[in-house]
C-alpha cells in the first residue's frame, strides 16, 4: 500500500511546481484573421459550445477546436485533437516518442504545412513535421484548412499549401490589479510517463508582457502487446522506446502605437529509442536518435486608416540530429550527424478597396541548407520563393476567394569527395499555382461551397540527395484538388416551451477528388531502396462532420462531435500493374469517430468511439499485407475548481478501454489500455 501512496503523494506535491500556462479560455473560437487571440481570465460554470466546430460559412473545409473544448475533453496530445477531424489521418509509430505526422485526404504528410503563430515550421530535410513536438497546452486554437483559407491576410506559404495545420498561442490577459500569472502542471500516465510543466507570465507595462515556460517528458514506453504467431503467440513488452525530452520557450508580446509585436524563442532537446518493427515475435531495437532544435522568430503587424494591414516576420531555425544504429549486421556502429539551417523572411500587405472587396499580396523567401558528416554528403542549399496575389469578395449570400500563386525553387549542390560526378550542380523549378473557392447561402443556415486548388510539392533534401537512396532526377509532385460541399447550421435556437434551453447544430458534407501526378515513393531495389516518381494516383471520398450542443439549464448541457470519412484512393499509373486501381497503402475505406460529452458545473464527462476499417501495407490487397480493422473506446473526466485567487484543474483519461491490439503501421504495435492523470494549478 505504501508503494502506491508514495507516487500519488509526490505527484500531488509536484503539481504545485510543474506545468505550463493553462488559464481558461472563453468558449468562442478566435477569428481566422486575428493574429494574437486574447484569452479569458475567468471561468464560467458551464461552457456550451459546438464540439470542435467547423465554419459553415467558409468556402473550403475548415476544422478547428478551441482551448476550452480541448480542456473539456481532457486531451493532452495534438494528435488526439486532429484524430477528431474528418478527412485527417495521423501516422503513428506508437509510444510517446514515436513519430507522428498528419496526412490529409491521402495527399501525404509533405503536403500539409504546419504554421505556428503564422510562421511555417516545416524543414527541407524530410518535408515532414513531427507534431508531437508541440505542447497542446500552449495553444489557444487548433485549425486545419483544406484546399485553402478565406483569410487572405496570411503568409504566401499558407495560401499556396495544399492543406495547412495552423496553431495559435494565446496572448496573456491580466485581470484588474494583476500583473502576473503562474501555472504549474503535472501529468502522470501509463508506462512510466511523467510530464511536468511550469509557466510564468509577467506584465512589463501597459503595452508589453512576457511569458516563459518549460517542460520535461520522460517515458519508459514499455507498453505490453500481443504477438500472434501460431503456437509461439505471446505477450511482450515494447523495447527500445524510452523517451527523454526537455522543452523551453520564451515569448514577448507588444501592443504599441506602431502595431502588434510578437517575439518567440523555442528550444527542444531530447533523445529517444527507435523501437523498430516486430517481425514474428522478435524485436531487436538497435537504433537511437538525439535531437536539438532551436527556433527564433519576430513578427510585426499594423493597420493603417482601417483599409491597409501590414505584417512582416523573420524566423530562423536550427536542427541537429544524431542517429546511431548498432545492428549486428554492421561491422561498426553507424553514426550520422545532420545540421539543418533555415532562414525565412515573410511579408503580407492587405487592402480593403471596398466594404465587399479585399486584396492582398504576400511573399515568403526561405533559405535552407543541410550539412552532414556522411562521406557521400552533397551539402544541398535551397532558395524557395512563394508569391501569392489574393482577392476576396463577400456580399450578401456570396463569398468568393481566389489566389494566383508563383513558386520558384532553386537548389545548389556542393559535391563531397565521394559524390557522383554526374550530379547536377543546380536545379531550378518554376510553377504557377492558382486556386478558387466560393460559398453561397441557399437558405437560412444552408450554404453550398466549392473549391479548386493546384498544389505543388518540391522533393525534400532526403528525396533528392540522401546517400545511395536519393534521386536527383526526381520531379515535383503536383496535385489538383477539387471539393464540393453542403453545410447547415442551427445556432442558439430556443425550442418552444423551454426558455432556458439552447440548441446549436453544425453539419457539413464534402465530396472531394485529388488528382496526383509524379507521386514520389520509395521503391525497393535489391538491398537498397531508391526514390522514384511512379505516375498518377486518384484520391476521392466523402467527409461528414456533425457538431451539436444542447443546454438543459445554465448548469447542465450535452455536446456531440462526430465524423465519418469514406476514401477511395487508388494507383492509376499503369493498367498492366498489379497495383492498378488498388487502394493506396495504409488507406482505409472507412473511418469514423464520435464523442458524447456531458458538461455540468460539477464535472465534465466524455465518452469517445474511434473506428478504422481494414487497410493494406502495400498496394496489393493480399491477406499477407492486411491490417485488421479496430474500434477504440475512451473515457475522460475533468473539472476546474475556482478557489480564492487561484484555480485548480483536475483531469483523468483512459484510452483503449477494451485493450484492443492494433497497428497503424504494419509490424509497429500500438499501446493497449492506458491512462493519464493531470493536475494543474493556476495563480
């Protein structure tokens, strides 16, 4: 008994000293064009809001979730929020430290740009962003835009990307007579996971405020899983998946006569085991990864004469990665070091020509380079320029938005001693990328929307230049995105006879088709894989989203969030190929999820179902490569106690209640039943 009480006592004690900013936010969702979203400094007894709502007025699909809803769900990971959005698939290799990327409508993770406070967080090395690096507790809103955004006062990268995951941090808001906030948080979870965080906010004067915070994550990651291999079937524990990661962040906010200012400095350092696949019943983790990531950015924004808005930003990021492989087949351990540098300059100017007309011009310039100590290193450098001229018309029942984009990319390679002499020294690309979307109000609450976008993805440094695998002759991926949808919204209606009741409903149905040319894939060739353009793919489907809430009284309400997606994603390159018109790897035909929430002034309760149909690990639907369908159950409880001068937030969450054994990536088993407890103190 003492062994059980001691950890609980320590967790309670440390909760007063470990966490990060977590002041409650108002139930509304910030406007898409608001650069720094303010937050509320008070707590309401019950938050009646749409459960992770979508915007029925938008001309292209938009999913978003507010800070208040995230706290209500007791959700602590960004991947969990994204899994509730229709049309989104999170690629997960399992465990706390496993790589997590976002794939939207089968375009691939490289087609999803990730923006943090308006600055692109992507890198040129692998064109993927690990979303596990972002602290969910630091965000005021999570927004996912598909095929474009109605907010034309945004970066060129955002306007020209196929899909955009936009993350916004909250601006400190101090109550009357208050000059600081202190919040501490401790999360304890299954498999030896501890995550303490601390955040301090200070008002410097009437115009300036500051935030500083840090966190540390430790996890053994040794979750049990079941290996089914005939008579040799057995339970094992995941090996080589331990994680140690520390993060620190400093932010400066300003509101002056010359505009709004934001300065941010983020540092992330960690080491993690790479558990590798489980083949039959054997797992031999031999790989390890160390990382150091530094990001600094400054952003300024101002408005002139109610017609002109200007924003400019500069950011620098440095990533150091050290990879080690101790596999027995290697004569000596393989150790590779990589230095990735990126400098980004961005500006956007917007002018409201008429109450109904708005124009904007945006430009992003990115300079990137990759250095390595590998003998075959080619030291690539890249200049990436993106220009977007956009216009928006909004009047009466119509909302129309169009963009003319121009992308210019040039690479320069300095050959190492062992590099092939035939490697081109420079490669230039120029691409014109238009898009158009429109929304029309058919009747009260009903909107019809349609959109088209031409998107363009340059191969990453790894695709082009990675030793023995990269292919310098790769062509960029090109995609044509089409979307047609119908939305319906019913907000704040009071049923007859119930003066204290309020009903809110949002329903959206979108059909889409993505035509992809020169798709980049890895092709096995003897013992060495190589990157190739394989031809054409078609990804079509339907996304359904429902968000509803009903208030029985000021103290009791219920909310429902549900999604369903049907996906038909096939290879149409060669009619003679075995993969012709076969579903693309890891693409289920059916996915769905639903969360039912009971919100009261005493406690918030959420029950979630999340289901995925069968998939195949390669482009042939053969039993050997089949991944079984699965259905997951989750339950969470949360409550905020407003006390004298401070607040206490307590949450508990249990995922995979039925201990279902499943895989998202073949041979990488996912955790079964797991729990998490959170204690947060806000002064």
